[in-house]
C-alpha cells in the first residue's frame, strides 16, 4: 500500500496529465462535484505496459517467458521454446 497526502496525489496526477499519460474524463457527478475521473491515454498505456513488462521479466523464473497477449490486456507466461 502507498501512503501519500492529497497534495502529493494531485501533484502526481497533474504531472501525469502534463506528460500525456492520463486524461481527465468529463463525467459529471452530482453527488460530489469535486470528484474527477481519469483514463490512460495511448501513450500512458504504452508506458505502463513497458514498465510492467520490464518488472515482470525481471521476476519470471528461468525457463519461462512473459509477453502481452494480442490485445494488450493481459500478460501470458509460458515455457520458453527449446
């Protein structure tokens, strides 16, 4: 679990928006007008997949390989071809 202040969270979100990794979604919420929604942009999705792939590859036991599936929604782990 990550612990951070509201200030740190909003600073991080602003940086992600400025970097083009996420975009605010226009979604009105009458119950709490301060609530904001974000989505990954194509650039953010590529960056997340690259970071996840590096992280995963460094932790996959020898004899196995890890790759993204065809629509980039899941990671497939399989035995390495001999």
